[in-house]
C-alpha cells in the first residue's frame, strides 16, 4: 500500500514539472486504489499549482509554464471529474464565469475556473465575448452565488460595468455577488464599477470568492 | 514652414549662446552611438491619430491605429474608395507634419501600415475582419478604434492554406514619402516585426502558441518560420528605401516576466532574430529591440545577439537607471516617460518630473533618447505630449552630469 502523502507529493511534483503523462498515471492509480478525488484535487493538484506559482514568482517559470500547468491540470481533471460528479461533493458554492463582450482572452479565466473547481465550487463557464444579456439569462437559470467577470482589454472595460448594470436592471444584483478580475482592472476601479470584489490573480480570486460566501 | 523657422531660430540662438547646434538627425545618431550631442534627442514611438488630429486640427483617415498594433480600415464610403494605401500615405504625411510641429527629433514608419496594392481586409461580419496575416480584428467606427480579438490559423491545415503577403508586391509609399520628407534633417526609424509576435496573434492567443510549442512543436516551427521569412522580406524592402534605425517591435513579455522560457526563445525564435539583426548590421544600421514588460531575463542574450538599443525599459517593471548602469555601454536606451499613468492622467508637474527622472537616470554620456514608454496612445493627454517635449528640451541640455 503506497502511502497517501507520497502519492500526493508525486502528483504535485509531476504537475509542477508539467509532466502530463506521469500525472495522469498517478491520478489513475490513486483513483483505482480508492483515494478520494477531493483529496487528489486539493492535496495533489492544488499543491502542484502552488509549486508552479512559487516557481513563477521565483522567475524559474514564465507565462508559458503557467499556461501549460493549466493544460496539464485540466488533463488530470478530465480523469477526476467523472468520479467527482458521481460522488456528492462538499459544496462550496456556485459560480457563473465569463469573459465580457468584445474580449476573447480566456487564459486567465480558464485558470480561475480550474482553481475554483479544485476549491470545491461548481463552475458554469459561459466562455468568451459574453453579452450582458447572456450573463443575466445564465444567472436567472443557474442561480449562482457569484458571477465572475474577466477582461484583459481596457477597451472592453465599459462592458464589465454594463453587466453589473444589467444585473441591477434585472433585479438580480441583491441575489448575486460580482467578482471581477483582469489585467486592466485594479481594486479601486472594481469598486467604482460596483463589483463586490477584485481578484488580483487566480489564487486571489478563489480567496475572494470564499470570502464573499462567508 | 513654421517648424522650419523654429528650427532655424534654435540654431541662431544656439550659435549666439556659443553652443554647437546639431540637426535632429545628427543629434539622434550621435546619441545612439553613445556620444553626447547638444541636447537629449526626443522621439515618439507612435502618435495615435487622435493626437495628430488635435495637433494639426484636421481629421485623419480611417478607423484604427495602425502603428500602435491595431489594424486600420476605411470608416466611410469615401475612404473605401481611396483604398488603404492612399489612406496610409495621407495619414503618414500628417503624422510626419505633426511630429515636426511638436518638435521631436525623428520621424518613423511602421510595417503595420504597408499593404499590397488594392488590398482590403476581409470582413467576416459587420464589425469583424481578417487581415493579411490571418489576424482577426474588431472595429468600432463610431470611435475610430480597432482591436485584435482572434487568429485565423486554427489548425496545421489552416497554416498550409495561408498565403503570406508577397513582400515584393507591397506598396512602400509611406516609407518613400517619409525618407523624402526627413531629408538630411531627421532620422527615420523603421518599426518592423520579426518572428515572435505575429504567430501568437495568428493562432488566436499566446496560450495557443504555447500549446503548440510544447505539444506540437513542428507546427509551431512551421508557423514561426513562415512569419519570420515574410517579415524579413518586408523589412529588407523597407531598409532598401533608406531608413536610419530599425526597431523590431515584437512584444514578448508582460509586467511580471517573459511570455516564454528563455530556452524556448533560444530554440524557436532567436535564430530568426539573429538573422534580422545581421541584416541590419550588414547595412550599417543600428538595431533596437522593443518589447513591453520585464525583459531582464533576456538582456544578456540580447548582448550576445548584437542588439544595439532597447525600448522602452517599462517603468515600474524595469529600472532605467539600473539598466543604464549595467548595460549602458552595450545598449542605447530609448524611453521611458510613463504612458500608462503619467502621460494619460498626470499633471503638467508630474510629466515634467518624469522627464527629469529619465534624463537623470540615463542621459549622461549619451546613449539615450527620451521617448514615451510604449506609444502616444489615444488615452494620453495631447497637452502632456507637448509638456514632455518642452521639459525634454529645457532639462535635456548637455553636458549632463547626473546619472
């Protein structure tokens, strides 16, 4: 019987080294031996992403490695998701997330999606170039606790505010928290457009999302 | 004509004060050869059409801002009739005039603004079009803005089908015009592209190209080579027309660090960068590397590759004084008045203070050109451009003992 801690450590290391084949082999093995999927996500993949972040901060990794860490983690999540879906997950909250209208950038959004999922959130990802009307429709349908709005381009910044206004007009603003993130925003601007919180990066977005629910 | 008069006036005043007065071209070339000219040369990377219109008090042509990285399209039926090349020539003439009027020391041209004769972007919807490098842009004609949104090369087969523009057939009238207008008085800086930026725009994002490099490297290599080859041919034809300085402007970093690991740059991109630098050096031209963001991890590589100058040494990300101390003998530096915060929203005093910061940090001994930290984009206050030039002239007088 392989010790759980060493399996988690090996997974974290494989993810940090961007070794997709090795990671998937470890994840398959762990699931077959009955290790809980939540544990794999939090202790294995979560720790791996923490190591990736650490290497990035130290200047050992660059944007490309962050992207590939996201890809590698998603490939592992493809194995875990069906098992997670079969089990009742410890439900943290539900999030609707999208990149606002006019912006097709989704690197940041996708990392946030992975991080939220690994933190136990149910995430409804409605993609990129999403109109205010579609955000409103999805919020009505899915009834999330939080809406996450992502944007990179300053030219699309007014479209973040447009979503907040659209939620207000639809009478939904009191029922849902708005969390925003993206390169062209800062905390002051986020407050100015009526958001409840600003995530400086994917890790911070998870912290802020949890704080919004507490 | 007034500008010419102002220049002669400066010469006369300088002679009366016992100072040698150089032409803007002499000043610029002296500085980038690491010698002290009479004044710190002042340059503007790219003057957004909105500033050209305000400086000259008449409208430019088309929607979008070509030299700043966007695309330009006709915004009226009259412009549609003119065609892109004629619009670009008219805009270039106005930009040259605006730069001379505001008093900077260089004119510039951009490969963004050369097209084949009769070229028109292919609209795939009312507000979205694909350009000749398969980049997808969106346009808002009401505010004359375009911005990149996607790339048309989704698969290796798309790359096979993509026919690069024929460099020989492109219309280089904007370069001919600018070289002629510059004469012996102004240097012409050619802003060109290599292999490191168009590929990720054509693929639809950096994440897509990253995936290619890690998971399907042969596809990445083919794409990069195809782009490098056509851009080299376009650059050669721009250089043939007699420009003075080459600025390669592929963005390769963000505020934190590089887009790719240095190992990836060395394997996938730097052979083409070296080829481009050698082409410039073979013609006796200085080669400047531009990229926003934190370039520290590549500066030693740039030394090895033969890069002569750096722009913009992004403020709050890199430190101009630090780069001057460590690399000032190897690179001339061009920058770095802050166009993120200070030029758009700073007061006159803020702009003057930032100009003095740059001069203090980097002007001693030459090897420095005062410029914005990316471009004079549309959010910059036009008045602050005038203030930057004015303070540069007041404060940037050699000998400069600081730094």
